[in-house]
């Protein structure tokens, strides 16, 4: 009898065949268990799906014509299976699973890792039938479905079509970057909506706020402001979410400054630390003041996860600020670079921080750059305070502004009381 070495079977072929068999058995196992539980079971079980996957693998080895002929045969058997069972089971899930087992078996010969991952995903989707149906029919409203499709279209259809280069004379406006802000505002609203459903308003919104702050704290302030305006009972959790989003943004701001100029980060370390402690304390205070009783907060979130008009208005404001700062830099020259960076911070704090770090590395006095960091924080805090009033009303705006001003005051006081003894410029 010939050994494997004498047969000269490539290891990749053996791996592919093993993966194909595993995929077929995994999908077939789920189908077999469902056959045992339901009267409207499909035609294919464990053995059939394993054979289908191996058929796809063997056909791939034999060549294109073998794959075509075998594929036509599998498709014919699939149509016959549906014709026999359509009266008691009009769905196509079992038939689609048959085709996927065959196709994934063929894919396993060339891309075994991808085929295995897709096979696991198919098995998960098949086994989650009841949960998915309950979620779709009992938990998701028509408005939520519309919002989900709108967000997907904005991120996956519109965004790739927009140019990623500047389209204005000053080189400030990139349509793709601006549209990313629109997507972020909608995504922040959706994240808060999901968090509300999962863990409730008291912890869900602040948790969503903190993580969304790494993407855009400005978008978070706007998104949670709209939620606070729509539902009065969510005011305090929304404020805590907005403040914790700014804490995350501050952490990212410090990292950006450090990447651009390590000396500037060392110079601004104590003011930034004080600012972080102040905004964290404000967010924690909001969590402590949030209603603890279950009946004090709404049981269900609002029907809409976000408003597209609100996101578009936010992006338009950002575009106007970017144009103003670019025009100012062109008119004033290098002397207006720091002023321009401060104006940029109104719309995008992290981009302004990177610009300031580059200015410090290019010769700007470290003491001036240190106070420039405070100026960027101040410009951002003022802009977000105004946005909070506009998006969430005077109560939301007042609370958010109070937390942001506490952050700014802590940074200013620390910078004043703890001077930096360093060189003239950042290294």
C-alpha cells in the first residue's frame, strides 16, 4: 500500500480537504439538530452537507469543467428539494445552506482560513434563527430599521464616492472627511441607542459616550444633546456621556501631542492631567446624580436612533470653521499660524494638536506652545459648550458647559502654578 509520501499529496491539498469536510460537518450538524426539532426540516443533514462540501473541494481539484458540471447538479438537486418541501416550508434557508456547503468546500482548497471563517459564520446564522426573528419582529421598529439602512448607506455607499482631497482654493475642505463627521454623528446616536437597550440609560449612555469620544467628542456632544432634548429623563445620563466623551478625547489629544512633540507633551503634562481629572470628576458626578430607580428612566429608547438633518448641520458648521481658519492663515501668514490652529480646534481638537506639535518642533517657543495647548482646549471647550446649548437645550448646555469650563480652569490654574522649566523649543 502506498504511503502519503509515495502518493506525493501536497500538504495544502490535505489541509483544504480537511477544512472542507469540517465546514460541511459543522453546517450539517446544525441542520441535523434542526431536523430533529422541527417537522418542516430540510432535505440535507450532517452526512449530506459533509458530502456536498467534499464534492466542492474535489470538483475544484479536477478543474473548471468539473466544478461547473457538479455545480449544475447540486443546483438541480436544490431546486428539486425546494419543489418537494415548499408547501410546508416556503423558506429558502435549507436550500441556500446546501449551495453554500458546496461553494465553501471549493473555496477551502484555495482559501482555507477564509472558508473556515465563513463556514462558522454560516452555522451561527443558521442556529440563530429564533433569536434573529424575535429581534426583527419584536424588538426592532420600522424607524430603527430605516435608521440602520440610512447609516449603512452613508458609510458604505456615499462615503467611498466622495473625493478625499481638498476641493476649495485654501485646501481646507475634504468632502470625504466632512462626510465622515456626518457618519460619526449618526453612529454616536446609534451607539447610544444600542447601549440604552442593552444596559439601560444610567450606564448605557455614559459607556457609549466614553468610547465614542475617541472618534469625535464634538459629534458625541451633539448626538447626546439631541437625545437629551428628545427625552427629558435622559438629561443627566446624556450629560455624563458627553463629559466622558470629552475625557476620551482629551486622552487622545495628549497622545497626538506626544507623537508630534515629546517635549511639548512633557511641558503640558501637568495641565493636561489636571484637565483630565476635572472632566473625569464631572462625568462621575453626573453618573452619581443619575436616577437609580428603574421607573425614573424610560424603559425604551426613542424610536429614532439619530436625525440626519442634525448630522448635516453639524458638518456644515465644521466646514465653515475650517474655511475661516484657512483664510485667516493665508491673510496673516506665519504669525497667524497659532491663531489658525486655535480656530481649527473649534472644529477638530486633535488636528489642531498635531499642528501645534509641528509648530513647536519647528521653532515655536516651548512656553508659548504650552499655553497654546491651553488655548486649543479653551477653543474646543467654548465651541462644544455652544454646540451643547444648540443641540440639547439650555439645561443640557449649562451642565456640559460647566464640566468643560471646570476642565479648562483646572488646566489654566495648573499651567500658572506649575511653570515648565525647559528649553526654548520642542525637540
